C-alpha cells in the first residue's frame, strides 16, 4: 500500500518537508473513515514514514513499533452502511426490479420542463376540476423530479417522494389520454405505452408507498449524520442551509440515534396490516424491514463496543 503523493505534498506545505514534520501531521489525524474495504486498514498501517522519505524499499510485513496514524480511530463509513442496508432491504422486494424500471421511465419523462408544462395545460383544461383544484394539482408539476441517469441508493427516497408528489397530476393526465382528449406529447409509442401502463397500475403506486415506508427512516438517519448536535432545531427547520464547522461530528450521540432508528423500524413492522399495500406487497415489505433491521443492527453494533464506547462516555459528561 502506498501513500497518496498529493496528500504528502499537502502535508509538506502545511507542516514542512521533514520526516518529523510528516509524523507530526500524521499525529494530528483523529479518524480514518472508510467504507470498510481495503482502505479500512489504513488506520492500523505501520509507520513507514522514514522509509518513504528516504526513498527506501518498504516491507509492510516487517516489524514496526508504531502506527502511521498513531492517534486515529478506525471508523466505518456511515453513508456506505446505509447504502448497503437499503440494498439488502430492496433485495427482499420481489417487485422491485420491475418497479424500478417503471419509475425511471415515468420520472425521466416528467423531468423535462416541456413535458411538465404540457401536463399542466392538460390539468387546467379538465372541466371536472374547479380552478382552485386545477391550480393546486398543476403546481405539483412545478418542481423537476430527480433524474435516474446515475443510480445511487440514497436517491431512492427522493425518487419515491417525487413520484408520490405528482401522483394525482399523472393520473388526471392519463385519464385524458385514455379518452383521447390529450396525448403525452412524445412520438415514441412504446415509451408512451410504458408510461401509461405504469401510471394506470395501482400496484405501482402501492409499491412506491411501501418502499417509502422502510427507506425513509434510513435516509433520515443518513441526513442526520451530516448535521451537528449544536444546531439540531435549526437543522430540522432549515437543513443544509445551516453552516457549522461541527457538521458531520455526531460521535457523542450516534449510539442513541442508532437505537432510535431501530425502534422506528420495529414500530413500522409491528404496525403493518396484511392488506395495507396489497397482500403480496405488504408481505414483501415485512420481509424487507426484517432484513433492514437485522442488517442495520449488525453493521452498527460497533458503536456500543470498544473503543467507540468512549464517545458515549464523552456524550454523557460533556455539555454541548
């Protein structure tokens, strides 16, 4: 394993180009955060600064008395853990692959401002709606939904929320298309048929609601991790707009938040009714939440073990 030369140059600029300066810089590192892949071992890597600076061969199998980062804790990446848990959960949803393709097709169509403008005209022309109703429904199309060009698991909650936000508008448009009073304004007949079938399929919407149920607590946890304990009320109100140098520093309260998320997931599982999203969808959702609870508990159990227990000790005894 080699040191990133750009990191070494940055260290030289900030601390100086001597061996002791590099060691002093390494001693300032307090955390090595990673996705638990190969680089997870960096925190426990031996001190090879002398060999590196003297341009000597490095034998990582040799005997070393010190670590490269002597005061750094080896910390698993929370965002990677959330991604993995969501992936494991969706693997229990037998309908997910088909739902994903349908949702991509619908959201890619609605992402176009021209398409949304076309749909607004159709909604406002619906004589069965009052002007107030038409304006409210048309307003739901003002915001561009997320795009699926680059899939990431943490975008799943946004995708579902965007779909549910435009549900009423999309159904009204499809009713107009059905009666021949309107079209989707695209030439691709196959794509038009795919969008129409997805929107008219009530199972598609029930499945979106089911996915939203188990993904939301995990994505809220993901957002919480990026905040700070000192501005919690402001973060709840203004979110990313809050500026604080301690954002992302949640070590003291992470254990309590993990317990909160597990309780939320357990409550959701206990509250499910057999026909809440349709029999098959609800059964899949129950299995998915069970998988999520098990995976989240497994991947986050380290917060209640040494050396991470020191965070809880600090959290209980230090006033924020």
